């Protein structure tokens, strides 16, 4: 059975944040510069930003680091939960 790659785990977390929190997480591919720009914004304010280089040998490690940082933000309640946006 195949385990998901670190970038797949990261993209799943980005989707979870956008679906469950008042913040909007996004991953935008910049093909010209061969990178993925990951951001988490809330009410026009950037809470987190990182860049993942597509051709890097360390893409798995960098994706793991970014995922860990986002998971910490969630665990430490640094992201406003979704119902706060509607309240």
C-alpha cells in the first residue's frame, strides 16, 4: 500500500484549513519559476507564507517542514475557526 508523499499530505492540510477555518490556505504553482507559493490569509492579512521549489532534491523535506509549521498553527489555535467568520 502506497503512503501519500509529503507534498500530498501538505495539499490535504491546505484543503482542510480552507474548509475548516476562517483562514484561506492556498498553493499557487508558478511554472515560470518552478515553485509553489503556499499562503494562509485571513481577512486580507497573510498569516503564513512559504515557497516550495518544484525541482529541489529536498522537496519532500521542505513540504514536511511547511506541513509541520501549519499543523502547529492549527494545534496552537492561531487560525480562527470557521464559525467565527460567520458569527
